[in-house]
C-alpha cells in the first residue's frame, strides 16, 4: 500500500510533561492572542474502525513493521493514542535490550494543528483552555524552580522569570519529589492555580494564573560576552515550531548581529528544545556550519525496506558570513529530535562540544502524520544519519562536560552553571578546575524531573510527498 501526500515529521514528539513547554519570558511587542482551532465534527468512524485503520498504516510504514505480531489485536484500546503507545514495544533495535521506540503516538487533529502552529499545549485541558506558559524542575530535593516561561503566556505577562523558587501551590507547601503528581496536575492540567514564589532577591510574590492560549517565541535570547580577547555569541533557541518566516528573519538578525560584532565563539542553548520543523533545523544548521562544508552532506533519511526508494539525502547550503571551527551546545535530557539532528549533522565537519547535566534525549528516528478520521497517527517511519553514517544514538548524545542545569539563575546570567562552564573553556581551554568534583544529580531528582517532563511536545516537522 502506498501512502498519499503526507507531511514528513522527523522529530521527537515526546508527549512528555517535561516541565518544559518550551516557554520563554522576556518583554516583547505583544501579538494577538491566538484562537484555537475549533473541534472538528464527528467523522462517523467507530473507535474500532479508527484503531484498525491506524494499525493498517503502521504495519506498512513503521520502521519495525515486521516485528508486530500477526495476531496483534486493536480491540482493547480506547483510541489511536493508546494503540500507538502500545505499538512501541515492537521496536527492538540491534544492540539495545529494550524497545527503541518511545515516541509513536496519536493525537486529535485539532490539537496537532494548534501545537504545530506554535500554540503551546501542556496537559489534558490545553486544547480548550490553554495553559499557564511555564514549566518547572527540581533543582535539588524540595527546591522546585521555574525552568522556562513563555513571554506571551499568562506567566510571562505576570513577570515570572526562570530561577524563581515555588514555595506553595494552591496553599500546599509540600513541594517535594514525592508530590510530583500534585505538581503536574496544578501546573499543567489546571485552568487556575495560585503560586507563592520566592525571587532571587529573597522577596516573595503571590500570583494566581489563569490558563489561556498564546504563541511561543522560539528565539528567546541572543546576547554577547567578552572573555579576554574572545567575543562569545550566545543564542537561546527553544523550539523548531512556529511561524517559520518569523524564525528565519530572527536567524538573519541574530547571526548578522554576531558577524557585525566579530563574534569568535558561539554557544547555542538547546537545553529544553524538543524539536519542530525539519526546514527550520536545516536553516539553523546552514548558519552554524563552516563554509568549507558548503554542499556537503547534512543527513540521510532511511525508511523501511518497503519504502527504501524514498531514502533522502540533504546537503548543507551555507548561510551567513560567520565561520567557526568549533561550536558549543548547552543540552539536557530534554534536548531532542531536531536539536539532536542539528548537532549530529555538524559533528563530521566541526569540533562540536556539548555541555549540560546529562546526555541528550536520544531520538534518531522520525515520522509523519497520517490522517485517520479526526485523528492523526505518527508511527516511527525512518531513521536519520549524518555524513559518517552515525545515527543510532538511542541513548542520547553524550556531553563533553557534565555540569548542572543552573536553575537558580535567569537566562543569560554569565554565572549560570552551564553557560559559565563554556565561558571558562573559551578563556582557559578547560571546562572546570583540575580538582573540581564532577557533577552528579540526585537519582530521585532525576526521576522526578523526567516525570515532570512527561506531557510536552518535542519533534521535527518537514514537508515531503510520498506518492
């Protein structure tokens, strides 16, 4: 069976409630409040028909289609979302003992349309009421911090900033890793929640937030620092989704500014960037890559043996005038899909160094949306590799310097742990002092933060036709 024209999605769409809806907080000119797409009319398909159709497509295009048992039944699943999540178990990859697929999913078309256009969606109530536009992580046990605030969101408009500590939620001061479900419910799945924040200066603020819809601003911060004779450019980029024309204009502005100011070293902060459009990933990579790689192979997309004729190679087309022989990325476990694709594509051509508390997420595979009634299903459909054929990083891309995610500092603070580590390397050639103790995060904090990262989109979306 051949699939009709479909939008190709390369990324990692990890409906994970990562306290990172990739929201940002800084003052900007306000744009009109987005209106969510209305709920579509019923298609007339029964749940069984939706599930059966989803399975038919998956048996055809799934990267591991031949591992799905012939006797596999769809009868017990509540909807295509539950079915696609169950299919993941049939994705054993050579060299890995557990299922490789953590991402195949189903979503109502109305929610996908909102999400892919740059409207934040966190939690089960998001399609109808929106969300607060902030995500949270534990810095240490009992110390819950604002990780990200989207500037156009209710939290952004209230003046909340990254690094603020949350002392109470709806009057409850039990802000511990053991109470993660309470935090998730009230931060991501509530229409109204009251918070008691402690700011870096020690003062406190009571703020009640009401959920609403808003547009994300992927280019969150660009600034520069001087380190001896070096000029460091710093870019915080939080999503490859949104208004692509606006994002490309921002890329041109940022990299032109860096070039005008003779930036010698570049830091790209992708620590919470779970992905987005492949076209945006390619554009960013074209700005970052050295000019000697112009027209060199960026990546290959490889499908299952039924669709090998659609394997695709993409080359670099150098953009801008900046040329670096090395580049730094700040990453976390939330750095996924399109972000990893950019990093992996640059590695054969440049000295690429990664800094952060952990490996990246590990999603070297992709998918595209397939319409089934008023649903879209996304079975993993291909893998991507770089010029050297490297792409099996299901365990994530390893960091060169393991340092804390500086949740106690705002974006751009040169003393923030991860950024400070890069600045030190630029100045001295070393990420840390010779006698410094390597960073280790508490296992319970790591586990709870993964739980807090459970419901947020990550992905890489492109347009391509499969006849």
